């Protein structure tokens, strides 16, 4: 069975981060329709990421980081924070998006103040983990 490439998975993270930033900019400018499109796109791409990630790990298994020294410590700090926060993103994203789609905007905004930075951090550190594991 062929596995999705690690590069494709990292590209999903990068695209998700891009849509999150664009969505934030759009809502700050009062462009609600564009904000909604960006956030739904970020969610769809993050869902695709998760499917590709699980598929790859089912086929490939674990990939170990072999470098030594300070870079190894940095890698595990980034990976650890990324992993812990990544477990929260599906819940945060689903609740935040559901509140918006239900028109419960005051509560949506309160959730989004936590969801956006966590989701953005996870998307960016996903690319950093890929880079450290496969490109450094």
C-alpha cells in the first residue's frame, strides 16, 4: 500500500496555517464571508491532514529522529508541545466552528480567542517537525 508523502502532510499543515491567518485578517476587516470560507477551508484541510497522517503512520510506522546534540532536545520540545496541543485542536475547532454556524457569535468569539492561537501553533509546528525530521 502506498502512503501519502510526509511533504504532502506538511503542505496540509502549511495551507491550514495560511487559511487561519487569512481568516483572522478577514474578520478583523469585517469581511465575514471571506473569514467563513477561510476557516472552513482550514478545517477541511486539517481533516485531510489527519486522514493522511493516520494513513501514513499505518503504512510506514514510526519515524525516528537520529540527530544528536541540542537539535535533538529542540526537536523533542517542539514535538512534545505540538503533540499535546494537537490533541486539543479537533475539539476546539469543532466547537468553535459549530458555534459560528449556529450563529452564537459572542460565545464563538470567546472560543476563537483560544482556538486560533492553538490551532495556528499546531499547524506551524507541524511544518517545523517535518522540516526537522526530513530536511535537516
